[in-house]
C-alpha cells in the first residue's frame, strides 16, 4: 500500500485509502480511530513538490467532469476548479515547460464553462 501511495504521490495525485486495505497500520503509527487514511498520514511531505507541480491535472479533470452537469452550482464549482488549475499550472515551471499546450486547454475549458453558465 505504501508503494501504491508513493506512485500516486510521484504523479501528484493524492487519495484516501480505506484502512481495511492497509495491512501495516500499526507500523505506520496511524491513529486507528478513523476508518480512512489520507496518504499524507503515511508519507508526510516526501512528495510535496510533485503534488504542487502536478495538482493542476486533478483540478482540470474535476472541472471537465463537472462541465457534464447543467446546474449552476456544479458549473460554478467547475469554474473555481479550472481557475485554480490555471493558477497552479502557471506556478509550476515543470508543467509550463513540459506541457505548454495545456495553457490553451485550461483557457478553452474555462471559456466553455463560462459560456454554459451564461446560458442558464
């Protein structure tokens, strides 16, 4: 499970792991009162740069998924996510150099969300 979490962190993805899936909780020194475990409880700060540099991808995917809905609340949330994705993308030198075309993808998605909101 730790290797799974490390692979996610390396890609900039965080997740919640159910404790029943983690067999060595006692060794990790995790409070067993909760039924869930956030990966940062197991691997603190080890991959913080990867999380920061790649978090825009999670926000972009969330905004894109929320665009499928037609209610104002979902679209406003999509707009917040895509704006934050744009800010995180700009903050990441790695993202800007490795994936420069995503600046256009983010901008286009923000425009699509804004247009859909205006039609409601």
